[in-house]
C-alpha cells in the first residue's frame, strides 16, 4: 500500500499484549483513513451501548494517508472513542509533531482495548511496540510526564499523554501531545485514564511510501509557494495566531459573553491578538512542516499569572475569557497553560465555569457549595476551579462532570450551553445560524470542527454567506460536515486545506485534495468519490449514535438559543430557527423525519 | 460626517500612529462610499478584505451615513 501503511497496532491493555494487523485495502479506500477507519472499527467491534469508561470501550489514535507525507499540513491525528461526557462519539483532532512521528513509526492507527491492571505506557519505535510500567508517572502533570518519558525512551521521541485530569476520569479531560497540543473535546482523556494508559510515546524514522512521489512533491511545492506568497503579503494567523478572532466575532455580535447571555463583550480589545503579540508572544510556532505557523509560543511575566507555554487560541480566549466575563489576557493565558499542564479541554472548562457563574449570580448555586463567590469577571475563580476540577477537589468534582451534569445537579440544565452535552465553542449560533444547525447535528455534539461553516458565515472563506440567513444552511452544513469528515480522515489541517485544496466556492469541491490523496495512495479517487467517502463516514457515525440510544430529540440546542433573542449587537433579536432547518437537513441527507438514515441511503453508501 | 473605522488583524498596519485599540474615528464628506473610505487610509484595492458595516456584511459599494461603523479584516481562517 501507498500513503497508508496498511498496518494497525492493536493493544490489549488487559492482557498487556500488542498485535499488528493488516488493513483491508477496500476498507482503507472506502473510509479514507483517520476518523473514517476509526468509526469502521468501532462499528464492527463495539456495542454502541458500552459504558465509555468500561474496558470494552475502544480508544483509537488514527493518522490519515496524508500524515507524514510532503502534503503541506499533513500532520494531524485524531482520537476516536465513545465519549464519557456525551455518550455520543468523540472525534478529537490534534497537530504538533506527534502525529507525524506516529505515522513514521510504521502504523496508521493504534487501537486500545481493555484496561491495564496498573498504570502503563506504550512505547513504539520503528515498528516495535512495548508496554511499559507507568506507576512512577501516575500523578505527574503533562510536562513532567513528558520530560521523564523522553529521558527513558528517546530524546527525539514524541509523547501523547494525560495529566491528572485524565487520571481522575474528569469528563472534560484532554489527551495532550508535544506538551501543548490537545485532542481536547469530549473527555477523551478520561477514557485513556480509565484504561490506566498514561502515555503513548513514539519514535519513527521511516518514510511513508508514496504512489506518485514526483507529482506529490510538485503539487505540495506549488501549494506551499501559494501559501508563502500569501503569508508574505500579510498573514493574520502567522502574526496574531487565531487570537485575532475575538474582535471579529465581537463585531458580528457572536462572541460568547457571560455564558452566552450575549454576543458582544465590552472587554474584547483587552483579550485580542494584538495584545497577545505585544505582551506575551515569544515566537510563532508551526506544527510539523506547516508554512503558516499559527501556533503561539508565549510567556507571561505578570507575577499573578506567570507562566510559559503555547497559546491561547481563539476558542480558549472565548471560553476562559469572554464567556466567563474575564478581560485580562494574562489571566486567560495562565488558565490556558494550566489546562494544558493538567490535561483539560479549555472550551469545556471555560463554558462549564461560565455556567457555574451564571447559576451563582442567579442564586441557584450556594456559595457554601462553590467554596467561594463565582462571579463573571473573576479570573482567579476561573484559575482556582481549573485546578480543583483536574483533581476533583471540592466543587471541582462537579465542574469535572461538565456543564450539563453540573447544571442539572442544581435543577437548571437549561443553563448548560451544550449540544449533546458538549459545551459550545466560540460562536453564538443566534448570530450565525449555520453554526446552530451544525452544533445540533454534529455526531460529537456542539463542535465547530465538525463542519465549521463559520469560515463562510464569519470569515468569507471560501466565500461570504449571510450568517443570519437560514434558507441555504441545510445544504451548506451538509457539505461542510462531509468535507470536514474528509479532511479529518485524510490527516490534514483545516486551516490550509479548506482554503487551498478545495475549489474557492462554498459547495466545497475537493479538487486538489483529491490529487494529493491519489499521489499518495494511488487509489484513483475522484472528487465525487472523496465526498461520498466523507458522507459514508458521517453516516456510519450517525448509525453509531442511534445505536447508542441517541435520537432526533438530541438534535437540538439549549432553550436560550431557540427562544431567547440575542439582546445586543448586529444579531439583536435573533434566535436559531432550528425547526425550520432541521427537516430540510434530514431530507438532504437522505434520512427519514426522525433523522434515521434510510435503507436506500445506506445502500448507496455501501453501508447496508 | 463622522464614521468609525475598525481595522482588525493584519489591517492594523493601516491604523494611524497613536490609535487606541482597533478603532479610529474619521471625518469624511457626505456620500463617501466604503471603498473610498478604505482608499483614504491607504488600503490597496487588491487587498479585497472582508468588510462589515454595523456588523453586517455588505453586498455592494455602500454609501456611508453618519455614525456608521466600518470593520475591515482579512478573508482568512480562525479556530
């Protein structure tokens, strides 16, 4: 095989054995890789009603066929499992260097099942796999554990690990890699912790065989020079990171503010990219082989919030900043560093804390429970709760459960701003209706990365569409979801791929992505069969959800989004008219009125 | 008439020296169009940025009125 190794490492943690399995070439092609292969394995092997923290849950690390190839930003991996936070699928994506190293070590995918009897880690080096004791690492934060692991394996190895949060089965725990990158959403860290798996360490010096290496290199070079040309003209991502976004979403009136009570935040300027650049930036940081370099290597001198690390990203600034009413970027950055060190999803942490703040201010959460006042704007409360949540200490034990369970505990589940119990990312859907339909229909819950139509509604990429319109959104959300499934499965980064490897119109036609896939794999895809594969993946994920017990009733949004109009900004007066978009979405997807894929649809995708 | 111009991300380079935050208030003649406003502060035509007027995207080369808030930022990605 080319592009793909065609090799899966199956790790039985109960028996502490590993086995290399060959991959069926037809399956490989039909499901692309990464996220696509993972759902096929989950579907074939796992009862979707399995308890997420039980040994029978599968935890999958999956690269794509383009990972570790010359394709620019072919450097991502995904973590796929059943989520303990949502009971739905988890598909968390991360970059950095680990994914490339993992692919170079000779495997496309790691599949973990069972539970080790004591803490262990997996050490892979050029095709060889060892399960090693990790008792000495249990309790260590992400940075400490990474440093020790590199010393006892190989200084050039790369580490993905959990921090105390994952160990403590915190439902919003992340899996961190390269210390500062996060496969964050859906509590994937808790699944890893439930298996007593502290870390996966990889060292790989192999190359990925390519079907058409000369063509691959030529097209990759062409794309890179286009990107470099644009970066030279002025790249906001290079100069400011994703931190330039708060001023934009605030201007449109969709920046999450005080638990999504509104979309306009008076402190926006203080938490924006130019402040990050002036005060905290050491240098831009690229993932492996990336010509953009949107990452931020940063340091905070402020004695109250001193620290160093990477970030914060836009989502983090929205969740731990404006959503909590905090306008101190030093504090937000420190909170971000803590989440990375402890292994927590910054989005879910922030939006769970903001939920607690709203409940406190409304008198639903007594101070005796919270341990301290929890008012919007209190940055120190945010930081304190992050630490408590990672260790399940005091009120942190409830924060660790995520906003839905926290709010339900106090009788106000409507104040948890989630879809399928996954906390909303940084776009208030009342001012960007496509995002509302996306949050309601994504197979993991409220995720922007499941089909980020905000690109078009907010940033005009590939073209500008009206964020407040609903008419065309069912069609476009369908297209974005399938396209993003494809990008995830291929192992590519959305930032470059969406802009440079899809044709520049909003129907998202993957011409150049298809070429790169064919140069890598030789599999003879067309743009049609690529998009069909994306749709296949999305539908198989949907079947998993339905068999797990989710229904049409879960394709919904909080009451605030459906019934409480935005009070300020350009979106003032707007709600999400989900009931006017969802039926058309189901119809376009070939599902019945209950959101169930029809036999005809499944047969057309080869799923029946 | 007075209008506000907000310059975000890489368009910050066009902010006048000493500007507070991202916003600058400008005095322009009645009937000024959005494209003319951008030209007065030196944004080249080929930049083709995203333009919002009062937080909403504009379709055509709109004529500005007193109090309009024009925001300019690159057609780029975030996450």
